[in-house]
C-alpha cells in the first residue's frame, strides 16, 4: 500500500502547513470575527502536501486573500493587529516570528498598488520578522521612491530597519529572485550602505558585508571602488565589514 503523504514534512517545510494555518487563524479570529478559520485550515491542509517551503508561504497568502476583506487596506489592517510585540533582539526573527512570513508575502503579492500602506506594513513586519523579500517587489516597481524610504531606514534607531535597508537591496539574496535593478549602476545602493559602514550591530554589519559580497560577484569594479574608500578607516566595525565581505573574494 502506498504511504499517504502528510503536511508534516521534514526540515523548515514542516512549520508551514496546516499547523501554521491554525496559529494564524486563532490570531486573526480575535480581531476579525468573520474569519472562516475552518475553511482556511482545511484548504491549507489539502493543498500544501506537495509544496516546498516558499510555495507554502505563497499558498497561505493566497488563502488569506480569499478569506479576508476584499479591501486591501482593511485586510492589511487586520494582519497588522495580530503582529504582537516587537522583537527586541537580533535573533529570533525566524525561530520565534516565523509565523509572520505569510503576512509579508501577502503584502508583496497584493500591496503594490497601495505603496504607503504597504511600506508601513513592511516596517512593522520587519520589527518582528523580516521584510527583505516583500520590499523587493516595491524596489522593482518604484525604484527611486523605495530607495528613498530605505535611505531613511538606514539612519533609523531601529536596527531591524537598518538591516532591511541593506538586506532588501542585495542583488543575490538567498531564497529570492535576483534583483537586477541596480547591478549596472549600484550607486543608489552604495549611498545607503555608506550610512551603515560603522554600524555596531552584528547582524546589520553582516548584511552590509553580504551585500558587498554580492556586488563583488555581479559588478566587481564598482564594488572594489566602494570598498577601497574605506580600507584606511580605523573604525573597527568598518574593518569587520570589509574583512567579512572579502573573505572569499580578494580585491
């Protein structure tokens, strides 16, 4: 007899099946009593069996779209109400706040025509989980406008937003489609990174370094030029970033 598949797969995928639907449904029902929890959970359980991690997140977003109000601002308002307390730590964004991932995907898929509301939503998501994937759709559609927002984030007191200012602009972000927008002319990205070159928060520094590593792969000439401007800096954070960025690619 053929073994029946279940939604409880191995690895990270196992957390994004009907178990996650139950978590989200319970939270949504508190602030939106008309939410059809039963249909949501059953649909996810039925449809997610053969899907991997990223496709399951997308499925959750699609099913939420069907069951939340048709008005995007109303739907996002409901989702923002369930986010809870901000994450005060550098860690935990995926371990403790993984359940927020479908909300970021919802904004990415359905929020492009509502720029201001969506950017505010991405800010709130980032303070708990991450908006590094959702923001890329807005970078592609509204490059100048979005980069202007991200430049402000790079100067924010909130280190999650500072990290997003770098991480969201990485051309080769893992689990994401390649961001081609600034590969030929990375100056808008580097203008943001220069605000972060002395950041003392490790996961911000690591993001900046990884961004520079990406650019060493896709536009080495411009990346080397930018890095060399900082090689003589005595700032320990700057030196850490340069060392990490060039650990596998010599300049």
